[in-house]
C-alpha cells in the first residue's frame, strides 16, 4: 500500500524527494486530476498517504499509519511508552519497510538506547551499521550553557539535516524535544524555532514522531501540540485498584478518519501491542461446519454433530460439576483431529490440569508434546482486564488455534467491573468469530438458582449454553446436563443424567431428539 | 590598570584560551558574534587566545561532536572544563562569566 500511488498532493508539497521517481508522471496526473475529480473518481488518490508504523494495532486504529511526510506528536506521562513508540516507529521503518530513520534522543545516549532496546530483541547497532538508522544523542546541560544574546537553532537543523541526508532517511523521531526548554532559557526564541523546525521537517519530506511529556492542564507541558497540528496521539498509564492499564488515544488526525476510543495496549517482549479493533462488528462470515463436543453421547444431543465451528460455547455450573472435564474432552477430541487448541487457564496451572484429566482417561500431555495444545496459565489479578484481552489476542495471533478454551471466564470478572468485562468479552468473541475459532468457556455460578448463567451478562454473546447441575439424592450426588440453548440447531431438550468415570464423561440416558 | 586586573583574575597567566565559534553561514548573528568575540578577546585575553570559526553549513558533521544545537555557539575547549556560550555574544558581561574570565557573582 505504501508503495503504490504517491499522491498528487504529496508531489505538490513534498517536491524534491519524490521527484526523481515521479517527475514524468506528475504533469500528466495534474492535468487529468481536475477532470477525474469532477466525475468523483480517483479521489482516494488525493487522500493523505499513510506511513505504516509497524506497531501492532496502531496501523489498524489509524487506518494505515501516521500521516506521511508530516510530524506526529506522541504525548504521555513519564513511563507511558513514548520512547518505545518512537523507536519502534523508526526501527520497523528501517527493518520492515525499507525506510531509513534518524532517532534523535535528548535524554538517553546511544549506548543506553541500544541496551534498552536489546531487551526487546531489537539490535540497534546492527541497523546503524547497515546504514538504516542514525542515533544522535543531543546533550543539553543547562549548567554548561551561558546565553549571551540572539541565537537560533540552526545547529540542530544542520545536524538533523546531515543525519537525514547521510542515510536518505524517510523517518525521524525526536525524543523528547521538550528537553530544549529546560536547557535553553529563551522561550521566545525556542517557540519560533520549533515552529520553523516542524515546517522544515515537512519540506524535508520525512515522517516525524515527536514525543512530549504530558502537562497538568494541557496535552504537553510546553504546548507543543500548537505546532504539531497534524496528528496527536496520547499514551496513558493508569492504575486502578492496583492494576495498571496502558491506554492509547488518537486525539486528532487531520485529514483522516481514525478510531476515537481509548485503546488498551500492552508493552510486552515484542514491544507495543494495541488491541486491534478491526475485529469489532457483526459482519463476520459464518459457517455451517460442525465440531464434535468430544463426547459421543453429548454430540447426540446436538443433532449427532456437535457444536458449530466458530461458535461460542459456554459451560456453566456450580463448583465441582465437571465443567473443566467437559472442556478437556472437547480439547482432546479436537487435538486428535489435528486441530490446534489454546487453553487459557485462570484457575489452575497447566500441569495440574493435565494431571487431573489423566485420572479420567483424557491424556492431554500427548497433544502438548505434539505442539497441538498450548496452555496459557495466568492469575486473573496478574494484570488488568484489558491487558488480559491484549495478551490473549497476542497468544491467539501467535498460535493460530482452531479452538480456544477459557477456563473459567467467571474469574476474569474479578479484575474488572461488569461493564468492562462485558465489553472485553464482546471484543474477544467478535475477534474469535472473525477467525472461525470455536471458543469454549466455563463459567462458575454461585448457586443453581441463577440459572441463566448470565452473571457476566454474556449469554447473548454465546451460541450454545450447557448447564451442569449436581443434585443430591439418596445420599449421593447426581449429575445432570441440560442444553439451555443452542442457536441454529435442533438440540435435545432433555435433562440428562451423567457420570464421570475413569474413562471420562458418560451420559446415561443417551441423547437424541426428544 | 587593565593589565593588573587581568593578572588578578586569571590565576595562571600562561594559560591559553582555545575557542571555537560555531556558526551556520554568514548570517547577521554570526558576523555580530565574531566581531563581539574578537573585541572581548582583544580586551581581556590579549595574546593568549586562539579562535577557530567553524561554519556548519560547510562541515555539518562537526555539529555532533561538540553537541552544537544553537548557533552561534562559542565553545571553550581550553582551559578545561568545557564551556558553551550561545548567542551573538552581545552581552559582554555574560561572555566573561561564561568564559570564567570574571567570577560568577550573585
């Protein structure tokens, strides 16, 4: 996308840099432009070109990336991930989009930066050697500087221009420009020079990212947003009930539509990862393929075929009714068909699940060894709800499973409010359905009276709900299974008695149509 | 009288001041700065200074080494420690303070 159609607009404003490639075409395009516009054709060629950041999720919420050839302001409080954003933008540009970049740091020197980014698996020195990256540490020590009359920042311009030209940079990051304000005293000169700097960056045709510290009442402490008017992204780091959540919001994006929500993001070993929003919506494709429940007699209750592939299944019940066992059967069968399963465990570690399921004749370990089954065990309180969602997203993207199990979904409620949880689950369900991933969730209910199992209020999001009950009778517990609902299929409405043996779950009365 | 003052303030009279003036082209500011510097040196550092003028437009790679941001910038390479003075040097008193020729007062 980046390669095709450099716009006419750009050629007008950016001139020099692109001229070689397009000079012959430019004239022709300009003359045809008017005609085409009148017909309402080719207008999209006029639209602002985007420069992909390569940061997971950011290109989705900005519909393609940052405004090409213009400066973008990234603001946020200390520790909100500004430097990482800027560096990722430069590094992805250099390594993935063949766009060399210049990173000007006002705070950390090259060695410090190299070390910090090595921990994210990014080798800055390698990129420097390949002439894809220039690191320039601008050192300002106010105590060493005496001001004696008029000056300007041509030194910075020359320096930056030299770095840009030395590698033919297309991307520039300035982190954090505000250091100038603490280093140099004459704010009037600085402001005039900053204005000039941003104009100059535009004429250079580079896509720039400028980071700035968040102010108390304004977006940035020194009002940089006044100068960078094209695109402003706010990074936020909030702690709510001791659980921290990072959020990203696009404050403005001139000349482009953009997502207006606050998007949670994660800083993981892969760097920044924003929750993609492309998955949101109800227009996902559906399939009529079926997938076995893993229990023959239970399949029989679903038309002899099982669940729909890509549907959301919830197994609900009070403690000890066999929810996880149902999940294990499902996983076991899917894996035996060569499908990939991802198991999110929020209650027990993977080893314990494998051991316990072994006792009922379900050998999950073989699938783990074959690489078909992957466990992701986390305490729900380990991170915020949205972070769970982001990290679940990441795991799903990485492992590309056919089947996902969330055991139990009710534990996630602990980490957020009812509203948050529902919003999160909606996103997750939509995402899974987009990918045709069948999801099975277990849900722990407190007592059997809450029979719609909708403690989280997500019953409307699920296609199939199975309820498990324990009923005490004649000094023994009897287990019952009921299909509360199952959209789009002829399912049994019998309450079936079942037992858990060392060979797994056996439905006693058998299934079948009523 | 001037000579006496000099002797009092600069403890080691044999000390050589190595000064570099960074400019970006022949601008009004750079011309003013050079003229001011010449004058100050003649008055206060007679016979013990060296001035090197560096035009960053001609040698842009030199900006990084001496951490030049603003121009004009006067860098005192010697005697140590390194000092940076930015601006057109029109405020003689501050230049003298910046070069440690007169002590910093309240």
